[in-house]
C-alpha cells in the first residue's frame, strides 16, 4: 500500500454526505409519524425511532470537527466557519416560523411568550426549547463547537482534550447535581449525549491517521446492533411503558443508538478511502440539503398534513398514504430549494468576504496552538 500524506484529505467525503441524508430523513420520518397520528390513519410502526437520526448527526459532528481542524485552520477561523454554517439558515427558519405564528395564530405549536428570543437565536440552553423545537440539537452543536475551539486554543491533542472534557462532564454531574437540575446551560454541558460527539472525534482522529482496521466487520456489527436495539426498544415500550420518560434515557440512548451509529460511521469513512465506486449522486445532493431539510421539515409537514386533512376529513388509509408520500417528498424538495436559494449562496458570501478572510488569516498566523495538526501532517503512514 502506498504512502499517504495526512494533510491531503479529500475536500468532501461523499459517504459522509450520504449519512447526513439518511440522518435528516430519519428525523423527517419520526416527525411524519407524529403527523400521521394526529391528522391521518395513525402511527407507523418503528418509524417513531427516526430520531436516531439525531444520534447519527451528533457522531458526524464530532468527526467533522476533527476533519476541519485537520486542515490547519485557526481558532477564530474555525468558529467563524461554524457560526456562518449554522446561524444564517437557523435565523431564516426562526423568522419564518415567527412570521407564520403572527399571521396564523394557532398554526404553529405552542406559545412563544415564555421563550427567550436571544437564547433561541443564539442557540444558548434554556428551560424552554427554541422557536423551532428541533433546534435543541443545535444548542448542543454550538456547545460542541465552543469546547472544541477551546481544545484547539489550549494546544491540546484532540484525544487528550476529549478525555479531559469527559472527566469534567462526569465531575460536574457528580459533584453539583443540584445545580445541574436547575441550570439549562449545565444540563447541556453535562448531557450524556456529548459522548456521541466524542465518539465522532475519536473516529476522526483514527481516520486522519489512516488507522481504520476491520472496517467491514465493524460496520456489519454496527448494523446488526442497530437492527437489534430498535425492536428491543419497541418491545420495552409496548410492554413496560416508555423508557424515554426515564431520567436515564440519554444514557440508554448512547448505547442503544449512539454506539451503533458510531460503528457505522467508522466503517463508512474507512470504506470511501479504499473504494473505487462513488455513492449515488442524488444521495450526496440530499446530504448537501440535509441542514435545510432538518430546519424546515416540521413546518412543511404541518402544511401538508393540514392540506390532507382538508381533502380527507374522514382520514383513513388513503389520507395516510398521501400524507406519507407527499410529506416526505415535500420536505426534501423544500430543503433543496432553501439550500440552493439561501444556504449555499450565504455560505459562499461569507467565505469570499475579503475583510473576514484577511482578519482571520492574521489571527491564524499567530502561534495559537495547532502544532498537533502540523505534526500529524508530517507523518507518513501506510
């Protein structure tokens, strides 16, 4: 096997985009199941576990952080890229949601009166969910970014950084549980779901070093584990009540869904390095749209479900089938439209900004602690 320089990784991992497409549409299916229950023929078995797409998103995020840092960017540039990736489309979706709520009271879920708008728009932990309920995952994402930026700024190798981070999480949760219970920020900081992100970081480091052995076996084991945990979870809920109501559910979730998803990610990125074939173009495209799909799918499903209810007031099987097919397709189409018309142009605009680029380059030229990246890039591994 030939030599490989670690600094020359592909610009885009296509299998990663496919996994993003899968993750986004799993979440769509999970919420589509809720609308099926409310507006059509009833719930769809097993589709309720579509929220495992969130676990896949978290693992992917950890991997991406290392891949971004592995391209030798500075702390400020790292944070700027993450902020311009997350905030503009989030703000657009939030403003549209607020506009719909103002124009058509009662259409959007719940009331916004007790929501802290600044916390929602900046994705800071709060007692109530953000304007868009699925934004709770983005609160965790922003927390991940800040912590990883701190790891970079402190010149810590990523694995050492996440080990220390894990110890801090466990220490805070064990020492001050009374403060964690009353502080929404500490609840985010000490969330067990953070360990899904850490799994992704570990996979990212292994991938950067070219050390991903037994990928096929690991991937098969991950798929089998996932196929086993979903029916097991379904059985537990059917016979013992929802374990989702347990305060220990996030810990259960890591082992039931997070770990299998991490194994599947490990196998997928390792496969792409050695595979000669490319994944289907349309799946890669859906992966590009995944963030917009995730943010806008709930309002799209709400509109489609209400239209189906108007057309089929008696509900029934036909209404359920139409809602499922049209709703699923509409979410992906809406994500594509938002991506093409807003998300992609906005990203290009920020990245081409000469003022921001120049300022960040000056900061990055300072000695700000990325020696571990350069050391990695100087190694040649088989």
